[in-house]
C-alpha cells in the first residue's frame, strides 16, 4: 500500500515538474481555456436550464495553438496573464475591466532582455504615426500578439520568412476592415491602390518589409519602430534598385550577425554575402569621383602623347 | 644618352613579395568592388561569389599590409618614407614641373635616384598617402563592414553603417586612381618596361652623370 502510494507521489511530482517546464498547450482540447478558445464552437453547461449548450466562438477569440506553442511566452499559462476567474464560464462581466500587463510592464528595464532594447523601442514607437494618432490606445499588442509573437527577424535565416512575418503584422490590421476600424473608426485605404505606383507589388511585398519603406532606420535597433507619415515613405526606386543594395542598412547589420551566429569561424565570416550601399548612393560623391577619374585619365593620355612625340 | 648606366638593389625580396601579393590582391579587390557597385543582379560573376572573393582578398591584403609595416619597421627601408619639412611643397612642385615640362625639354631630373634616394618627392608623397592613409582607412572600414556591431551607431542623423560604407568606397576609389597613376608613372624610365622589371628582380637602373 505504502509502496503504491509513493509510486503515485513520484509520478505526481514527475508530471508536475514536467508541467512547469513544458507545454500547457500540447493538448488544446483538454486545456481549461483552449477547449473553447481554440475551437470554432464551444459548449458549456447551462446551469439555469440544466442543458448542455453549444455555440459559435467569436473568431477573434480563437487562438492559434500552433503559434502559442512557438511563441516567446509559451511557458506562461493563460491565467498567468489573465485572471484566474476566467476558468469559469460564463466569464464574469467585470473581467473585461481587468488591466493586462503591457510589454514594458514586464520587459522594461529588465537586464535579461537588454539585447532587445525594449525601452528604446518604446521611445521610437512613441514617435510613430500610430502613437501620435491614437496614443496609449495603440498598444504594442496591436502589432505583437502576446500569445503568438516570435522574434522572427532575429532568429530566422530566411529573408522571405522574415518579410512575411513582419508584413503580416501590418496587414492583419491594414487589410482587415474590422481591426482597422477598431482603432480608427474609419475605413482603411486599400493598400493596393495606395501603392499603385509601385510595379510588381506582390513581388515587392514578398521581398521587402513594409517597415523598410515606412520607418526611419535606427542602426542600433534591430527593428526600427518609428513608422513615419506617408509623405516620408521611401518611394524612390533608386534607393533600393540603383545599386546592388540587396539589403538596406538595418537589415544588413542583422543578416551579418545572423550568419555569424550560424558559422562563427573565420571562413564563415569571410563567406558572408551581405552588402551595403557605398558612396555611389550619394550622387555628389559619384559626380566628384567621375570627374577625378576622367581628369587623371586625361592627364595620362596627354602626357603619354607628348612622350611619344618627344620619344621619351 | 651618353651617361653611364648603373644598377642599385632597391627592392629586397620581402618587399617584392609584399608588393606582388598586394598588387594582385588590390586588383582583385578593385574588380570585385566595382562589380558590386554597378549592375543589378547580373555582373560578370554571381553576386554572392563576388562578395566572397572580395572578403577573402580583403583579408589577405590586410594581413599583407602588416608585412609592409613590419618590414619597414625592422629594415632600413623606412628611411625612404621620411619627409623633411624643409621645402615641403617646393620639392614636389619641382618634380611636377619636371614631369610636365622639363623632361620634354632636355632638363635633367631634379632628384636623381641613388642609394640614399629611392623615390622622387612626388613619388614619396604618393606612397605615404596611399600606404599610411588610404590603405589603413580602407582596412579599418572594411573590418567595420564585416563586423557591423563594432561600428558607432549614428553620427548626428547619419547611419554609421552608411558612413563606414562611404569611407570604404571613397578610399577604394582613391587607391584605384593611385594605381592608374602609379602604373603610368612607373612606365617613365629607361624604357617603358624597365621599372616593372625592377620590382620583379629587385635591381633598378639609374642614370649617372
Ligand atoms: C599591377 C599592379 C602594380 C604594378 C605593376 C606596380 C609596379 C611598381 C613598380 C614598377 C614599382 C617601382 C617603383 C618605381 O620604380 O617607380 C613599385 C613600387 C611600389 N608600389 Fe607598386 N605596382 C602595382 C600596384 C601597387 C599597389 C596596388 C600599391 C599600393 C596600394 C603599390 C604600392 C607601391 C609602393 C609603396 C612601392 C614602393 C615600394 C618601396 O620601394 O618601398 N603598388 N610598384
């Protein structure tokens, strides 16, 4: 009897220790919240009528469980952020009033996340059009789902994936009437029309991030957060196309660090294929260098002719 | 030409080895550098390979530059790179005048070469500028581009990466112009190819009066 009890205890400990370090979300159907919040429909026991009711779930409250399991906050359970009272359904109406922690509440000034520079991001974000227009109503969470966010640009090594992930963050709102309306109360301008001057839009949106054109680049930030007014957006094709500037300065730093992380050997460092625009980006320098070049060439040719004439 | 001819051993082996590697390396750097800066996508060779060549050549030329520094430090070759403040501007002007006018009008070279004088003043200044200003800058900025986390982030409103990139290409350009002139001026000698033979075999012809 005692033996079986201690075995039971042992397994309890084991399962609880596994539970703390691993997934709450592995089996959504059995999870306290996800059994409803990952499904199209949910059922609950109607205590008043004594029936089992089944209803449609609000699609905006359905949480992507794959994303959850990969997200940076995967080791949190729902109730670490949301009130424990949510475990009962119908949810208490007052729970709507519950304040939720923002990124900065947890990450602000925390040394262990210093490399992400949360405070600097916050500062930059507050200069952006979004914050200027809507203030604190435009939270970080409008772009970054606390449920599913992953630091893709930092950890992925595929530019296409980085671009896709980042652009979806903008499109989730700019291409979604309801979410857009939720913040602004206006209709969202169709991005296709807004960018009609850009040929091959689809290809561009696959290869360049919205922020490449719409932010002021901050070298020391991996992802620049200052989205500027449309008048200041990059529209000159030459900024990307004139030269082989495959990547703009911001992404350049990134890719370079990235590749180093994968292969830190000398050969690895030397083999990186990243490139940043040089002086020809500055038209005046280009003109000056052409002048110098032709002056030198001209001088040599004239001198050479004299040497031939004088047989020197 | 009725002057007697003589030879001096100007270029010791280490210097010739340095110079050979340097010349080949820098030519490769210039070619790959220009390719990178021009045409979108389709250059002579594939873009990525071009970048790699540039990076490797850059590393070799940088290491080789240490040979030049060290060589000059321990041998007496350094004395040819010392500039005297007296007539700081007059001397190269005189040499320039010779190149532009005098040599076509029977003037004798104002600074004949000897054991004590390997370079004429213009040559000396050019070599100093390129070896102690342009090449070090291009190496430092090149290292900066390879390890962008070392770069200061911003100067006023301008991105540090951009400043570094511009410095790198500007100095690269300067070295290219130096090379063109260097090659041309080296062809002024006993015969157009004579100086090129010297930098290979070490012996330089000088004219003695
Ligand atoms: C194919 C390319 C090159 C050729 C054929 C070449 C040729 C020569 C020749 C003939 C000389 C002897 C000087 C004279 O008698 O006028 C010389 C010396 C020199 N060259 Fe070059 N050169 C080349 C590339 C370079 C480059 C790229 C650099 C530097 C960036 C360079 C730096 C020097 C220096 C510093 C000396 C003087 C060395 C000394 O005696 O201390 N050369 N070169």
